[in-house]
């Protein structure tokens, strides 16, 4: 694996690059980093050039202090490394970013894979469990209670049907450790949240590339609904679920997730 840095307005993106072949860009979820995709690299790198950025405000990338959009950062990355159009895979925050990228920079996206979100980078939740849990999460943030914030984050990852104790301890360790490090490294008074793409949900039919969603069957109802709003709006869209997993199916069931991703990516990889 080689690590690199790309300068962007008011900061930089750090990213890992490995493998060779058609390009595939993996976008992590909120509060996490590019290591979210560690279980996918051994399966993908022999077949693809795998690019894994830390989105701004995460990992080794800079903390944003002026208005920005994640999709523009990723577009700059794909252009800089001359790998477009790419298969773009996004989970949660990364899925919203991937959808925005396909709408705002369509020439850079050859295929789109979403997990746990998509359609709107600032979604309105409807599921009572998720609405209540996110409200608790926001209260922890307002109280600057990092431990409580991370605890709620883990519960969202486990989904409404389980608790973090039901997950593999190694998965919980990665999620807890990385989320806490994100708070330590990037939560500060001058930090700026990313700008959402207004009206994205009404533009989904503009996406003219194949779209697939790979979601954990035990995830919250909204996290299952959001990617399906994309796959049903486009001409070539389909959804599948990974059993015995919730918001992070790539961590909980990596073999199943990888097999599904490869079946899509290898059959439809951009020329």
C-alpha cells in the first residue's frame, strides 16, 4: 500500500492506493477512516486499482474550516490521479458523497455502489428508532460528552435489533477507537461541516450509470430505504441485503459483501 496527500482548498486529503486494474474508489462512513475498507482490499487489489481517501474531517486528512463539499474533494482526487471514470463505493456518509459525486461530476463515475445511505447527503429520517437515537446522539454532542457520543454511534452501527455486544469485538474495537480518534483530531470550534447538495433527492433520475446497493438486512429502516430511493430512481438499479449484519455489512460479513461487490464490479467495470 502507498499513502499519498492531495491538496484541496483550505486543506488536504490523505488517501491510500494499492493494486492495479480498473479504478475503484471506496468512501468510508462518518467518524471513520479508510481502514473501514481493510477487509475489502485483499479481494479487490488483485483486480482493481483501489483508492481509499480519508474524507476531510476524518483520519489523516485536514479539518475543514471553510465551506466545502465532500463530493468536490473526491472529484479532485479522481482527476488528480487520472482514474476516472471509476467504480465508486460509498457507505453511510460515503454513500451520500458518492451520490452527490454522480450528480455533480457524472463523467468521473462509471458505476455506483451504495450501502446504508444515498440519495441525500443530509437525509431526513423517519424511522422512530433512528430518529430517537440520532436525537440522543445530538444531545451528547451538544454536551461535549465524547464517551456518550461514541456509545450512541456504536448502537447505530449495531442497528435496532441488536446491541454492540452482539457484534464481533474486533469490529466494535475498530468503530470505537476510530470514532474517538475522530473526535480528538477533528472536533474543534472552528471546524465546518460539509455542505449538502440541495435538491439531490429530486435529481436521482439524472444518474445514468448502473447503481447497486449492498445493505445489512438488520440495519435501521431508513438506512435500508435511502439507497433504495436511488436504485429505484435510476434506469439500471438493484438492491441486495447481506444477512446477519447491520450498518457495516462489509465488516460483519466481509466475504459475502466482497462476493457481491466483485460480481457487480467485474461484470460492469469501466473500460
